[in-house]
C-alpha cells in the first residue's frame, strides 16, 4: 500500500499534468458521481493536494475530487485520451488538451465541496501529514495526552495520530529514534519524543525526495555503487529480517504489530526506555 511519500509523488505527477489546465472531459465509473462529469468538465484544475494517503484535486469552481487508494488503486498519466494496457478497471479519468490522468481500481472516490472536506469523517480527523508538517507540529501531536498510553508500534499506523505513515515508515521511524515498538509515549523521555518527531519528518521527506529510500543516503550510495540491488540499500531495518543491523551488527528481528510485519533491532531499540 502506498504511504505518504508515494502518494505525494503521485500527486506531483498529476499536478504537472493537470494544474492550470482546463479539464476538457471528466469520467466517473460510479453511477452516483456521473452528475459531476458535467459540473467538472471545462473547469480548470487549481492544485493537487495530499493529506496523508488521501488525495484532493481542486477545481476552479471549488469542487474537489477526493480519492483514497487502498491496496489496488493506481494513477496513470498518459498522453491525452490514450490508455495503458491493464486488466484494471478505470474508475476516474480527467482529460485535458495534452494529458489524461487515469485512476484505476480505487473504490474510495468522491466529489466534495469545501464544507464537506471540513466535515469529512476521515479527512477532518487526520493527524499532521509527515511529508509536509513542521517537526514542531508533529512533536506537539506526539505529546498529546490522548496518545500517551498507546504502544508506538500500533499508534504509528493510526492516521489520526500521524497521517501518511504506513508499514515501512513505521519500522524505519522506530529504528532511527531508537525506540522499541512496545513502548508508549508515556514511557519515553522528552528527548526520545523529540527524536521520534524528528525521525518521522526526516524519513518521510527523505523517502519522498529519494524515491522511497529511508536509509542514510551515504550508506545507500555506497551500497548501490558496490552493485547492491535497491532492496538491499533502501531501508535501515524494514524487510531486512535476519540481516545485520547497520549500526550494531545484531540480526534484525521480525515481529507483528497491529496485524502487520514490523522489523527492529533488539539492541538499538531496547524494550526499556
Ligand atoms: Zn542495532
């Protein structure tokens, strides 16, 4: 499932194709959205915004197309009115004079007014977006009393806590901040909570700018130069079960937290804070 950095990169591609251009035609597969085809046709796209894993395409008449890609949703940007060879179902198409933005397989699509966005049951309750929020804003959220007694491993996947963190970012953020997944914010020192906020924003932005890489960039460059495949240099611990920790050499462990796999180093991330 794409995480915040991947969604933001998809949004950048969409923005390059759509921003400032009039949508000559808009297509929705879902019957209840068909009336919006006429309302959005001919309207200029103002911007493409991400909120965590949610994406909003804003039109000049103040309507916005909202989409949330679950496991299967995928955007394609193509020359106008051309389509990829795919067995997927086309759910939404925005065509302008030059490009077509095509969303396949996604099931969570809606058209919203500014008022509906403000009251949206998912969007209105999202935590700060780790790709774009200031570290101070993320730290303030981490210090909120309502999160203090929840284990970090589960808490980090809660989009109401921090929006845009998914499974690989979770393992990487905990490793870089040196925190065991079973610890709760209430177990951590102020310095540890600061390290957590710093790791969350730094790693999300690094992943966004460097095509999903969260590992130290110098280490990643050296491994790449030595001929290692991307899977070997991309992360600190995620998907590296049994391989030596890049900091201490201890084999990286695999566990399951909130029904998803999590990798960590038992030495760099001790259970006692
Ligand atoms: Zn280690």
